[in-house]
């Protein structure tokens, strides 16, 4: 338990400001006892005096902090207020968080996301350097203005005023005022000089406290409103079916067959050629290219189950299009591997002369493959849209709300000033909800049924088969080892569709191996790909860390020692520290019975070409394989270096979860293709680990370097788990794992 | 035709197709959205409710067989979030995105009412819900802590 007091729901309201004015107000049901459950609900009039778009204070001391990072479970709606509170010196129990309205951002020229940065409204990175700086300044500035207002009230110098726990004290006389008593006055004050936030050594909240998350209370009684839970007057439901072969087109359907079914209101179609677009420069941070509408038919009914039953009964024919040429996953994997023999001239990284491989003592070469995988967030895709002649309102569990806001405008052909984006809570995202393509489909459906809010729901099967998957990647890695066994040169040839240029973002390619060439080529696959927790990284960490293990074996060295030697000159001491910590805590090198083994791997997400950036995670997996080939992962140990942490328990929670996510990715996940169609539809075919399948997961904090950064923790843990397990399997059985999912491998040994 | 339901002790009359899953009756007809749709095929457990005290996946319970029984949903687990598991879930920061946690809590509560001091194996078999965020270690720890608390 944290050091902060428990907070009751009444003290803690997590909500978001209205963006739709009276309209949004009118849709809040009177019996909605808990304001905080509907994040778009209006707080105008509740929030009090506005100090800046980020912060308002009421006469009774309630501090509203507006958060521009949608909450996907990573705690951003708690972390952001903590950062502000550090400087504001307010009573933590008086803080409420709400969502910073995307529509306001547009109306007020980017007050929350200046410069259209992709991270401006992104759901992660609440502790990135620019955000921390901004939020600390927001808190410090408000505090100084409150002090200045108190000084003016008492007609004393500001230097005589102290601020603590939402109380202003005139130190010489002991007189006090509450923040709320001077808030209105303070909000009008403009400081001559902005205060400098205090040094980290004086922090009392950040790095010290681990409060319970602000929305926990609403989660545990089921009142938190996710996109799926949006309920509006006159709302209707749509069940959606898109072309089962990605890129295919609707050929025909027979609405007459279902029109008389109970509750059915309409059968509508979505045609990607009907997107009207906007005659203005897009402000979508990721553009519209990854958000195209998919050819679809939808049944609209009074209730969801009616829509679903009618959709199931609806006769539909499709033109499959070019994607149907891909008859099987095997055919696609073969095509990817074959492409590696004709390396691309598209060079991603070249240092020194990689041709020196052939003059080395030993050559290590292997081909690795990772499959299409679905993010599979627990909340199936869904969005609600109300399209009328003069405005569009959308309710969306979006991971990048500015992106989705522009996509909605584009699909409605409506000026963005008339688009009102209502952010809901989000039942998991993992990259699937970044591009706003889900909202585009909902708007495309709703515009065919104007005047009533239409809640479009993807069935689990529809969501799984209509993915934006982690790409299928085949990579050939080749290294030449010198006399000492260390790699002198290496080459990576990659073949994929929807390439993420991330493979070279590792110390191996950035100096630890002197001669490097990395190239990549796109494959003509029809399967739609996108972001998946740690895009690119989630494949390359597996490939490279398995390959390094193979190099260590060829050199006759211990895989830990080999890596330590490789990183000896790397100018980020975190790598060595992480390796040593995880090796020490996991008992690396201990004697294990036959059939058991340990494997190690280390990777970094977010370094973007430079040392001491992003987060480095080292993992040791301890596994056992029966002779018949049944794998048991006994234990996962991990150490990490994100620099420093501002919230110990939140960091622990994210790393634990990320490791388990990475475990499932490596053991279980694969989307297959048959005759162009995606095969897996639900959790019976796309298995996810459960409590009983989850090994002991130990997260160790001794790898933290203390470097001055608070790097992200969402993506990084997912990378090194798979290779650590694969390397452990090798040590247990002698079988090398060069592709995932691991469950498909025959691990039997004699 | 109309069916009479008892949900969290309250009587409701719902006029819908008899095959409508209880999940959608709760969410859509009764506006009780705490019970979540995750998979629709009894795999994930996000829709777990109690029927006469026994955990059930409401996506597989047709309206016609939900009549005449006592249904308890997450909204009725306690009147004021005072169930020990709810309190521990908050205190121990169990949730991440939280979407699966209604079902997790209902499964865990049913387990504790049947086996007040469960072993790890009991937890594995009774609380086999899917959580994509990977909160399993905390779910397990919170159940054990609740069990320990009830003994004290």
C-alpha cells in the first residue's frame, strides 16, 4: 500500500470537461451519481477559476487538473496530477483529474498539444521530459500566483508567504488563507517572472508516494464508463461486418431478408470511396493513411443483440480482391524468407564495412520469423457517433484523441470546429486504438443514420479478424566473429509489410559491433498492419537477442559474459547494471536438472539512436521442458533501467504487466491466413495466458542507473521475454527457437 | 415476450427475444454496464455474474433461463464498494485498464464465499478470467490477502 491516504470517491472525481456544451450536459443521466465515471461529462462551472487550460481551482479548494493523455491503464490520469501537485503544494485529496478536451485544443490553437506532435495527445509518456517540465511549471506557476494574491490581500511581500497543503500562510504573523479563498483573484494575476520548479532532491511526492490510482474506485464497482458503456438518449446499435479478406469489397447483400427481424432499423454500407474528406490541411498526427475505411455492411437496430442476430442472418457476398492470392500463412512466410535472398538496397543503417564478415574466423547466420499478432485489448473495438446536419459528436475509447478527432472530421466531411470529441475510458489498447480507424468506421455507419447516436460494436471475432496487426517479419542475421569470438561485423536483411525501422536501434548496431549493415524491404501482403506494443521492437528484440545467444555459443562463451563484454564500451552504464542485477537476482549460472534451463536477453525501447534514453529491460527466464516437449516457464526475473522512477508501485505494475504481455506474445500469439482471410476469431483460437498459466514474475529495481530521465515503461518489458525463454529452451533441450509462437515448436528431447 | 428478472435484489421486467444473452439484457436493456462484453463465448470471463450465488458467464445465459433466479452483478457485489475484495483491489492497485476487473472480482468473490482460504490451485481454477494487461500476480495477491483478512 502506498503512503497516501485512502481517498473516497467523493473526494476523488475523475472526469473530463465538456466539449459539447449543453448537448453533452443533457446526455448525463440524472441518476448518474458519480460524476467521475463519464470522462466527457461537463465540469464547466464545477472547476472554478481557470489558471491555465491545465488547471482550475474552486472556492472550496478543489483543484482540477486536465490530462491530455487518455487513460489506457498505465495510470496517466493519476501520474499527471501528481506531477502538478508536486509544485502546487496542494492537498492531494483536493485534486481531481479530468480529460483535456481535444475539441478545445482545436478551438484554441493547440493549447494542449502544440505543434501537432504525435505524442501531444498520446496515451503514454506521462513522465517524458517535455511533459514533466510543462506540468511542474503549471503547478509552480499556479502556486506563485496564489501566493501573490495572498500577499496582495494582506499587503505584505510575497517572500513572506508560504504554501503547503492548499493553505497559504503569512509566516511572520501566522495568518492563513485557503487556496480556494484567493483562487479567483490569483487566476487573474500575471507573473513578471515565471518561477523555477524546485530541484528533484526537494520533491516530496514524486519518487516518494505511490497513491492508489484515481479511477480504481470506479473500476471496482463497475461504474467507470468505457467506450462500450456509453449510453445516450435515443441511441441505437450497429453490428458491423467488413470484408473478410482485407482490401476486398462488398459485392452484394440482401437487406430484405432481415428487415422484418425484431428491432432492425436499417442496413447500411460503408464504401471507402465515399469518404468525403476535408478541404483543409490535416492536423492528424499520424495522417489518414493508416485509417482508411474498410468496405463493410452494418445492421442498425434498437438493441445490440438484435443487430447482431440480423447481421448473422444477412446474406452477404464479397469481392475478395488481390488478397485472396495468399492461400496460407506458410505461403506468406515462404515469400518473406525467399525475399531475404535478394536483399533490398533500402539501407537503414550502415557503419564501417559489413563485408568484413567474410574475412572473420567464424560466421554465424540464421533466419528468424515472427507472425502477425493481434493486440487483443479486452474491450472490443467500438465507438459512438451522432451525425446531424450541423455537427458531429463522437464518443470514443481512443488512444490518440487528436488523431481520432481529425479522422472523424475527415469521414464526416465536417469542419473540425463542428466536431465534438468525447473521450471515454479505454479497456486496453496496446497500439490498436492509436490511428482512429475504428472511429472512422463508426462515423461512416452513423452518417448513414443521422439524427440518432449510433453505437457501433465490433464482435470479438470481427475485431480479431479486422486487425491492424503486428507485422509478419522475416529477418536474416549474419555475423562474423573475430579471433576472440566477438562479432566484428554483422548484416541484417529484413522483409516485412508495414515495416518499423527499429532493428538498428540497439547498441549492437550503434557502436558495439564496428561494421554494420541493416536493410529492409516491403512485401506485397494485403493484411493490414499497425502498431502493437513496442512496434518493430517486439519482433527485433526476439531476433537479435536469440542471435546474440547463438554468437555466444559459437564463441564458446557464457551468454551473460558475452553480452557484458559487448557492452563494455557502450556509453550507457545501465545495460551492464541491468544485466548484473537480473543475473544476480535470478541465480544465473546455478546448476539445474536435466531438461531445465535459464536464458537471458536484454533490449531497449525508446533510445532512438542514443545512449541513456528509453528503457532497458533485462530478463532471465527459468524454464523446464519435459522429454515429451511440454514447456513450463517457472520464473521470469527482470531488471530495468528507465533512469529513475516517480511512482514505484505504478512502475512495478507496468513492468509486471508488460512482461506477462511479452510472455503471451512469445508463447501463444499468431494470426493465420487462409485463402486471404484471417483465421483466428476469438480467444479459443488466439490463446491468452490466465492466472494459472502465469509464472512467478520478479521485478528487480537494482538496475536503475539513476540517470536523469523518467522513460516509459509500457512497451519496453514486452521485448526481451520471448528471447530469454527461447534461449532457456535451448539450454534445456538443445533446440534453438527461431520463430514464435513457441507453442508451435516440437520441444521434445531425449 | 416479457420476462421477470431479479438483479441485485431488484425486480425488472424485460421484453426481449428469449435467446438474448443475459449479458446484453443487463448492459443494453437494463443499462447496467458494469458487466462487460469481452468475447461472447465464455472464454474471457469479463461478463461473470453470480446466479443464485454461483459464478456464471452471462454471455451464455439466455434471458429465458435467467428468469426466476437471483442475479448479482458487480453493481450489487456490495452497496458501497465495501466488499473486502473491492477495497483490496483499490488499495493494492490491482487494475490497469480495469475492463476485465468486474468479472475478476465476481469470480474471486464467488471463490471466497465457497472456499474462504483458497490455495493457489483454487485461485487458478476458479479465477481463470483473461486480463490482457497482465494483472494476474496482483489478483492472486489480493485474493490471498482478503482470505487472510477474513481469518483475523
